[in-house]
C-alpha cells in the first residue's frame, strides 16, 4: 500500500513541468535568446506562418534552430530539421516559461489530496483496530 501511495505521489509531481505556457516577449529576439537561452521559441512570421524552433540561436541577421515538421507521424517521434529565419521576418515571438501560479495551485492540490488520503487511511485503520479488540 505504501509503495502505491509513493508511486501516485511521484506521478502527480511529474505534472509540475506541465505548468508552463507560451509568453509573448517584448525585447528584441537576440537579447532574449542570449539572456534567457530558451529551449524552444515560437515565431509568428510576417507571412502568417507559425514556427516552433528548438535550441534557437542568433547567427548574423537570422534566428537558427531545429524546426519540427508540420506533418509529424503519430507513431514515432518527429525528426527535427535545421531551419533559419531572418530576424526581419519575425513579426512577434513567444518563449515557453513556467507559470508559477499554476505550479503553486498544482502543489496545493497535490498536498490537499495527499492529506485527505492520509486522513481516510488513518481513520479506516482506527476503525478496523477498534473492532478487533472487543469480544462478542
């Protein structure tokens, strides 16, 4: 029983990295890439396309990274290919950042559920032990 609870707690904590979202940036792309070193960046290009780049870096007047193909197969991981976009083509962009509000709400929810489970298990153990000590 203890192993199941531990496994459930570990699984719940794995949801914490999911508490992130795309945040629009106002600083110039080269500055954000140099200072924050984002793992992934979402570009909105002047021609209307949206592109997600992994491991972005600025080279000259371009943003270079690995682009996920538009049609990735559902049965296997997508193959990322090298891509480069002129900084002048970028209308706006976003980086993936942790959402501390969502993270703390998730932590509070996990703590509340854990407390409820502990109280229920403890009270059921007490009820079971009381019945064992009395003779008919």
